[in-house]
């Protein structure tokens, strides 16, 4: 039985951000075209649901999974992580 992986935290300073922006921010894509290609391959889950739209809006607490890696979005304003 494998242990659940600790998510990689990706900090944002404003929300929402689009999935394509998230990919660039998390260094998962070099540019928008690269992000689009990766997303449309069908390997991306947002909060457990398959997502193929680069424009999908994301916010604090959303989880993005690409292959075996899990990413958690956290909103930080005024140096504080938002609750919730």
C-alpha cells in the first residue's frame, strides 16, 4: 500500500488564475502553447475531475494532478496564507 504523496504547494497572490497560467507558474510548461499541449493530452485532473480546458479558473484550495504529481494552490495576501 503506497503512502499518499505530499502535494507541491503553488503560491498565488490573486485569484482566479487560469489553468494555463498555473502550468507556467508551477514550471510545468514553458509557455501557453506548451501548457495547452500538456493539458489537452488528457492527463490533468482538477479537484479529481479530468480537465482539458486551458482557461479553467483556479483558486485557493484547488488541487491539480498531473501524472503522479499533486499540486495545491494557496492564496497568499499580505504575507498570510488564506484560510479555507
